[in-house]
C-alpha cells in the first residue's frame, strides 16, 4: 500500500460518519438512480425503435449499392427499363413498398362465421405490402429472398407470402384467402406460405408479392416506390450517382439505401431529442440534490476538516476524500439507475411500443436489446453528475482556512461574483434563443434553457436574501423567529431551494408548453375542420375518391357543398422526409377559415389572393424553416417528373405535418397533373341537416364497394387530442420523477439543517418552547422557503416554457403556437409542492428534536 | 433558612438504561429555601448535568419527588413541565447559547414571547433588564458583536426575564476568564437576590462556588455538604 493511499484512507476514515443521516445519502443515491434510469430508458427505447425501423426499411434492398426513390407516391415504372439499361448498372430491381390494410378471410374466422359475410372475418391490420421481382432481387441480395420452393409459388398469379408476425397479426395460415382492403373485392390473394423470421427480423410484419401483383393489389399500376441498384464491377458509386441523378425526373432521387431509413428516423428525431433532454434535466435535478447533500455534509464537518488541515492533511487530500464520497453515491446511484432503466425500457417497449405512444413508428415492433454503449454512457453520466454536484462543496472545504474552519459554523453570505455570473449566464441564454438550430436540432435552445436554469440557481442566494429581507417583520414570535432565522441562514436556505426550484421550473415549463400546445392544437382543429362531415375512402381506385363519387356526395339531399382534397408527396431534399402537396378547392368558398394562415394573404373567396403571377400557393411554417420559403417567393415542386411553378401567397400553421406542406388550388393541380381523384372530402350541409343522420344514410345508400370512412369534426378532434395526450404521457412520468427528486432535495436540506441546529432547538426547549412550537417554527420555515422556491420555480419555469414554445418546439417541429398560461394547473402545482415540501421539512425535522437537542446544549460551542 | 422552601427534593433516583446502566442519582435529597443560592460541585460524570436536567423538567427521574414552590413536578406531564419551565425556571449555560440571529434584546424577550407576552411588552421588559445588567446601549447588538462577558450578562438577563422561582446555572463561568466570570456570578447573585429567586449553581470552580450561600458535593448519587465549608 502506498503512503499517499494510506493517508487518503486515513482522511476518509476521519471524515466518515459525519455526513449526516444515512437517509439523506440514500435520497441522493435514489435521485441519481432515477435520473440515470430515465435517461437510459428513453435512449434504449428510442434506439431500439429507430434500429428496428431502419432495419425493416432496409430489409429488402439494404444490400443494394444505390436506391432510386421518390417518397410514398413513388414514380413511373417507365424509369425502370431506362435505369436497367444504364451503363454501369449490373442489376436494377423494382420494388413496390406500401402500407395497406389487410384481412384474412379463412382460417379460424371462416370456421366461426362460415365466411358468409367477409366484413366479419379476420381482424383488419395495416401491413407492409412489398412487391419484388424476386429473380432480380436475388441478384442484389440473395439472402433477402424466400427459399426456392416459396419463390416459385410467389411467381404464380395471386399468391402472397406472409411474414410470421403478419400471419399472427392477421390470424392467417398457408392456403387462406387474403383480402387487400385498398383494392376492390376481387383483389383477394392466397397465402402461399408463411416465411420464417430472418435472424433479428422477428416482429416485422409484411406481405411479399410479385411486383406486378403488388402494383395491381395496391392500386399502383404503372408505379414503383423504389428501384434497388447493383453496380457493375469497377463502377464508382459517386460517378454513377451523379450521372443518373441528372437524368432522373424532378423529385426522384438516387442515393444510398440507408437514406430512406435516415429520413424515417428524421421524422421522430426532434421528439426523441426532446425526451432525452427531459430525462437529462431529471438527472441534473439529481445532481443538485447531491450538491445540496454534500454542501450540508461539508458544513457539518467543517470543524473536523479544519482539524485535519491543522494536523497536516493537504488540500487535495480533503478534496479527493470528499469527491470519493460523491463518487460512491454516483456509482451506486448510476448502477441502480442503469438496471432500473433497462427494466423500464424492456417493459415500456412491450407495453407502449418504440415511440412511447407518440405514433411515429406505428407498423414496426421494436424489440429490446441491451445496448452496452448507451448503458455505459449513462453510467458515466450518472456518476459524473454526482461528482459534479460535489465539486463546489469539496473545493470550498479544501480551500477553507483551518483556523477559521475550526471556529464557528460558516455563515456564508452570497458572493457578488456568483450573482453576476448568474445574470451573465441568463443574458447569454437569452442571446442563444435567437440562434438557429444546429443539424436540425434546437441545441442552442437547450443550451439557453440550461443557462437560464443555472443562472437562476446562481442568483438564488441573492434572491433569497433580498426577498427575505424585504418581508415585513411579523408581530408573532414564531413567524418572527422563522423569518429572522432564515434571513441569517439565507445561503443554507438557498441550498435547500435549489432542487425544488429546478423541479418546479421543469414541471411548470412543461405545463406551460403542453397547455399552450394543446389549446393551440384545439383552436387549430376548430379552424381547419370547419365542415360538417369529413369523408375518406377506398373506392374502386384504392384509397381515393373518384370524381363520380364526389359528384354523388355533392348531390345528396342536405349537402350544400363539397371541398375535395388531394394529397401528394414530393421529395425536395435527400435528407428530409417528403413534403405534402395538398390540392383543394380554392379560394375557400364554403368556410371563412379552413387554413390557419399566420402570414400573407388568406385564400378567402371574398378576398381573392392578389399578385400571383403563377398559381398561388400557401406553405406551412415548416417550409419557411426548412426551405427558407417566404411570402412572394417562387416555388418549384416536382410533380410526376414535371416542374410545378407556384407563387407563395401565404404561410399557414400545420400541426399535422412537421416537414412541410404546400396548399394549392385543386384546379391548378388538375390542370398540370390531370389527376381528378381526391383523398378526402369535406361536406358542408344545408342549415337544419342532421350530420349524424346523414352519415348513417350515406353508409347505407352509397355503393358498399366504396367503403367510405365518414366522421364528424368532433370525432376527429377528439381522436387528435387523444393522440396528443398519449404522446405526452411519458413527459408526465418525467415530470413526476423531477418533482419527487425536488421533494427529496428539500427534505434532505431541511433534515441536515435541523441536525445542524439541534443546539438551537435544545435552547428553545430550555426556554420553555413546547415541541409543538418548535415543529410550528420548522413548518413555518419550510413553508416560507418552499413558497419562495415554488415562486422562483414558477417564474423560471414560465421563462423556460417560453423558450420551449418559441425556440425548441419551433426548431424541432417547425410549428408555432400561441402562449396560453394554464393558471389553474400552475396554482395547483404550486399549492401541492408547497404542502408536500412543508410536510417533507416537518418529517425530516423530527430527527432533530430528540434527546440529541438537549445533549447539544450541554456540549461546548 | 426560615422561609418556605422553594425546592424540595426527596429520594430522587435515576439510573441510565443498558446492561451497564449506572445509577447517577441514588436517593438524593435537597431542600432549597426561597432566595437561597446553592453551589453544587462534583467530579466529571458524577451526575450534575443529570440533576439539572431532572430539575429543569427535561428528564424524568426513576423515583422520588420534586416540588417547586409546592408544585409536584414528578406528577406533571410533558405539557405541564414545559409550562412550569417556561414560567418558573431559568437557565444559564456555560456556552451562553444565545440565538446568534437575534439581537440581545430579542434573545431576552424570547422566553416571554414564547409564553404569550405581547411583543412590545416583552421587548420593553428585555430593555429594562439590559439596563440592569449594564448593557442598555447594546440592546440591538447581535451576540457575535458582543464580548464573552457581555454575552453571558445577556444570558443572565434572559434567565431572569420571566421572574423565575429557580435559576439553574450550569458552569456559567466555564468559558469566561477569571475576573469576568466572577463579575457575572456576582451579577447573577445580585439579580436573584433582588427578586427573591433561588439559584442552583453547578461548577467545578471552588472560587465560583464560594459566591453561593452553601456548597454541596454530588458523590455516589447523593448530595453532601462540602467539608471545607466554613459559613
């Protein structure tokens, strides 16, 4: 054993046992464990979901050198022979890739129902429909195609292979009929066989068809979603990519196969980043609990540390000894957190899915995998947070003058520099709010929130001193004692406040943000759903409403007018998901609103848009953020390989699509594309017409083949708000954890202070104070400190909420929202925290009122 | 002394719990007349602090009776003991134990306020007491701003604020230098005398003990007259 390690051991032994009640150490461990667990769980879940989605996206074609794609709507199959004959390309494999509802017509269901009424058999499930030319696909990736016997059957007419997961979901077996619900009823295939899951691909649901049948069944005649390309030997990828890209029609891109997965991952990236940051804030709160605990533990052992220094122990030895205590807390907490986080992730993936209910990854089933780098990262982060929490107290203990440390208990006053630094950090945070997103993520916004929070924490001692100093002197003895005592111990009081301020700030910020978002969404839904009935369907042409059907809908008794809407996908950038091109009847004749315009002109019939030398377009806010589109700009969109030139007349708010949407007049769209179909239609009824009754009538009188989905706006609105609430469920869990950590913090702070003030309470007992009076004094102090913490936390949370609304959300999701302060919820939060924190202070105070208090009076000062 | 007893203790016993629990008070008897001032000496661990805690109503004896001005303390519950302590008993400690964040005046007024005396009245009484201990000018000073002797004079004033029948002084000069210590004891004696209060002084210092009317020694759990006593 070396001399220095022996010395260190002796220093640690001398300091051991003086940290305070073991319960506070346990609280610190728990806080770190909870923060680490949340962070690890959120990352494990996100990682599993993204990996699974990307793997599923690349399952057929992942081995290709390049992939030609154009988003969901795909492109003309005429491109395929051109590409196949391009020099440098050895093999081109056409792919149809759609998500369609399917239903099994036989199996157990047929046995039960006799399959007399197909609508009652088998569950309807959205399943990925993959169409491959298996012979060509085998040349690109032999491992991805089915075994030869199944491949042969796939080439027979009307045959489909199901993955094991899809067969289970549909309750289908080999030989059963399989109906594709997007097509007409005659589109019934036969399940030729069930594919065994490839390694690591369990849980992926898909139906595999020959590419031609897939086109027919999926209503994609003449269209492909993708062409996978294998290059000829010696052909350089970049050279061919550049050459082919130039020859491709507008909106069709050639790139590496993982690009599709990247685009999909981009969809949810901001959501995932937000969850991670929330979890890290919980960890940050835990670090503050360690800071509070360790600062008070150091204060308790001040004389002991002074004695050690007087006996010759060096500064760095004190520093290391105290840091090693936090290291133990951190390692234990982070280890527990990693174990807990792993369990939570496994459970949540099973229970809620990879997107925790947000709806980003529907259709894929993520599986839990033990991601060691993520676990190691959070083990280090948790431990690092605990160590960071002890840096300041350890440094203060080490640099304290032994002579002073040996004398009286520290009565620190806030250092002016600390307050200045706090103010400066808040100012820099304010500046960062004006910075743009980095790599599509609102990193400056997150930094601004961190600086705002740290700035407030640094200002806490000064704020505490100023606020307590300005309170009027109470006339009654207990409030007077409480206030006078707190004024004298404003620094310790500020320490107790720190965790509660962080916790309340986080929760208040989320309440403000979620409240604003929800109300804005509700207002927006009211605005964009002005019609009486909405129609979506899958008619003879799959998934779309034909002109004849639209005319019949308009001719129905009670219908005053119809607004048909066609949505196409256009790919503008390789690294971003497609933009929605929405063609609808403009100007808006049947409603005054219908489009939540935030800038520019409104497409209103009474005030037609002016100054459009090209067809007018209204772009969503995401177009402004991602493509820098402004009112008055010319916009060129690729439509079926042709450029569609538009003039931007206005900007609108779109909570449905976060990567951009462009609204144009349906007449302009039809003129360019010739497409007269519609995806949706809005029906406006004559006064006095009962929407519910009309829906019932339409469902029986219209062609049953049309299979229309009809809904009133209130149903759509309720469903949308339900999805919204579900997507924020996980944030409520994070908030609850932050609040618990905050309460642990105030409990730890007060408990330590009561222990440190045993002598004071003992003196009060000698002076005739009853136990009730002393508890009343502690309760008053707890309430006063908590009220201050809650107030500062609410104000700070309001500020952070604004940053979340104006900066983080805008940069993450590219939509604006109006500020709505949920006063009731904030008041309830404040009252709840005040009551809970006062109770925590009282509970922790019981330690200090025993025989120790009397003994402390007998001890020498 | 001929006056009615202020404090009557009979057969007081106290043994601490545990396998090797020591009997620190063993049938202790004491009678203190009103206005009498008695010093108790004894070796460390002889039970002096235990006796003060029991007399202050902070610790219960195992057996025996204690009557303060005829009130049977041994029969009182915790609330009764607290009330009695608040109104009839004063304490002076070796380490002064003024509350550091309260001014001298507020420290003295505190026991009165805890007993429900209105703030203004309590502060007026505290100021009057500060005048009596010659600290009228330092009423608003915090304990940290006072010298050791001044702090202990404030502590004496606090012990007398509620006109107690009995003041329990536990090594009140232990943290003071010799001269100042004696002046504080003289002050305590004078103030007690002027109010007709009784005092029980626990000390290691014979010189301090000599300021009392009589000196007793606590030994083997009982009080015995100090053999060197002359008066």
